[in-house]
C-alpha cells in the first residue's frame, strides 16, 4: 500500500508541475477523477486564530461545534 501511495503522490506532483491551466485549479485529472487546488487556501482570519492558545485551537478542530464534547 505504501508503494501505491508513493506512486500516486509522485504522479500527482508531476501532474501539478506540468499543469499550464491559469488560475487556482488544475486541469481535470483522469486518474483521480477530479481537479486539484494549486497552492494554499487563503486564510480568512489568521490573526484571530494565531492569538488563541494552541490547546484551544486543537479543541476546536476535534470537538463538535455545539460544545457538546467539551
């Protein structure tokens, strides 16, 4: 399974390097049957997130939004 994953990641890396599509998305990839986002997703509120303690940010990632898991 690791060899298969490695081959897919290498193939995807080559696909993105060769992509000439303008914009944030690649051309359609037939192997994965999807488009891929090039680069990072822009953050909407980096300052607010950075000011929160690490523990608080992690809790927000893995807890239900209604606070039932806290």
